[in-house]
C-alpha cells in the first residue's frame, strides 16, 4: 500500500494515477473533499485494479493524522508527503494570518506526519518521501516566508534521519526538491506567472517515481527535479 498526501491536485494526484495504473493499493488524502473524491472516482476501481481509499484530513491535527494511518489495511511500503501550500510577496506586505496558515500547511503538517510515521513504522523498511521545493535549497526574493517554511521542513527531515540512524532503523526518508510545475499551485498562492515552460505534474511524477527505485545496497536519498 502507498499513502499519498496532497492527492487532491497537482503532483499528488499525478502520483496516485501512476501508482494506480501499476496496481498499487492506495490511501490518498487532501484538504479539499470534493477535489479529493473527484481524483479517487477518476481512478478505475474495477476488481482487476488496485483498491483506492480516500480520506480528507487536517494534517496539522495529530488525532486526524493518527486516524488516517489507522485506515491502512496493510503496512504501507511508501508514504509520499506532497501536501503543502504557497504564499508570496514582500515580507512587509504579507498578512500575518496567511503566514500562519503557510507554516501550518507546510511545517506543522510535515512534523505531525513524520511523527506518526516514525512512531508506527520505525522498525520496518518503510520509505517516507517528503516533497519540498527548490525553495528549500536557495533563497528567493519575494518568497521569504515560503523559503522559511521549506527550509524548516528540510531541517526536520535531516534531523529525523539522524534519529533513525542512531537506532539502526530500516526506515528511509527521501527528500524531493521539485522546481516550478504548471499546476494550480501558483493561482492559489497568489503569484501570477507564465507557466507555459514549466513541467507538468505528470512529468514531475514520472521522474520522482523512477528515482524511488532501490537496490539491496542503495537508494536515492535526495532528489532535485529541475525544469528544463
């Protein structure tokens, strides 16, 4: 079973479609109930295909995160955390409530998801993929709070990796840093951009999925997906 957050649109929805086509059983989640179930219903759920479970969840709430993982009928092989949001503008012009929402959607959600995943699966070879942004690798003008959120998630991931290493845990955490994608992300973030040259969510999903292939003695721990 594969768990995918942020699956109501964009990269998460594209990954759900790819894995479903390969017959993987899925548990998908997102904040928007209508869009999430539109994605779930768009997947072919005939008996010959994989099973798709869908549940809306507020990932900043530890109780809802626990309830989400309780739905897993099998131990997940992979958890892909795509959930997040953007908010841009000059620091002095940003709204305090929008900044708080940005931090909750990106940082708090990642903390709660990793906390629950490690608590349940640290003794098992589960792969947790945390999708961030190239904004977690470099500062960008007009994206100060967004960069702050993504850098915080990067620090979280690197610290939890060390904790898992100290107990010889078989769990792996993979960091993914995608560049700009042509999705509704920009519209909902309030940043007007020409995305005609950006990669599609499906293109990014294909590259991410290919990079998750592991061998007995190796895996890709950090992946940057740049747009060409």
